[in-house]
C-alpha cells in the first residue's frame, strides 16, 4: 500500500493535462440536469471540485442524539423513521474558482467530513457536523465563505488502485480532538440505485445548509451527475469523529464507494431567497 502525506498526494495528482481535463469535466456536468429534484440556481456557479476515492460510511443513529447537536432551525430528515450519520473520507482534486485553473499545490488535498441529513423548504440537504482537510488555505476559505465547521488535520493517505489507506488526526487548536484511521475500497460491481432506495436517499443531495451569526438558514446549492456507487469494504482501526458530539456509533456501517464525482458549487445564500431558475 502506498502511503503519502498531503504534499505527496498533491504532487502525484497535479499534472497540467489532468487538471485541464478535470476542469472540463466539472463544467460538463451542467449538461445533465434531469435527475435533480429542483432546477439549477439562476446565478453562475462559484467553484468546481472533483472528489475521488470516496467512502460513504453510514450508521443508523437515534434521532434524539442528532437533535442535540444539529441546530433546531434545521429539521432532521429521516428514512423509514431513522436518522443517519455519515463519515466520508475522500480526496479533493482540481479545486478552482469559476473561470480559473486549479492552482498547483493548493487545489488537491485529502478531506473527511461528518454529516447528517436535514430538509428545509422541501429541499433535502446535508448538515455538516464537522469537516477536516489537510489544507490550511482551504479550511480558512471554507470557514469564511460557507460558514462551515472546518478544521485542519494532518492526513497521511494514499491510493494504490482502488485500495485506499487513510489516517487523519485533527490538529486545529480551536477544535476538539478527532481521528480516523482506515483502509477501504470498492467491493463489487456498480449498484443500480433505485428511486426511493436508502442508497439514493443518502447520497443524492444537491445542497448543504448552515446558519449565519443571527441563526438565519443559508443554503449552498451543488450539482453533479447521479452518484455511481459500488458496495464498499473498510477496515476501520480508529474512528473518533463522532465523539465530540457525544454520539455513540455502534455496529458495522453501511458502506459505499465512488471513484470519482465532478461537481460545481454555488455560493451560500439565505434559504428563503428568490427561488432557483
């Protein structure tokens, strides 16, 4: 298994031709929108990213445990009466602002997030309990631009084929300790994700929600093609990502793997702003 620090991963990923190809694929996702539950926003998108070697690890969690930590302004979304908590490690590649090329050494890094699901105004979305990245500029920019609980982590990670080794330790002084160490990858052929299935409910979400200083709800829209999921496998050695929220995740997680997702992201705006076009 190949292990690299965040800098090594960036050097491995960032060949100019690959960056240009990634930028084209990010823009190209706008050509397919029929799968979206609501139209694209009227204003131009703000940022493009490509997510690679992503693991969805989900645990069924009592809704009352999540209601203690999720803002009361954001109603929890449940599936068959159950709430879910996700821990998602992956690699960001080709991060760039609209109209610019990805900056070498700044546009690719490992990231891991802890998420649950909410619905506001008929729009199902994601609420992030925490996000960790091995890039201090990305952490600072996301905190300012998206009001998200981002933290800096020391992440040693790498991929050899579709076998990923991932070891993240939070080092931000303003965040509670958290660590995730695992090996993971795909474990089977692509899934046929049916409408109404749990897999679709967990992954096909086209916005995030957050609050501003006055506790007003803001929404950040996102667009990508339907997730191409495969069953996943994982050997999780350490996982304390939910401990800061006093949430005990127990049992084996539901695992899915996706090798790549190209996305475009809009700026956050008040959730009660004018509707999308």
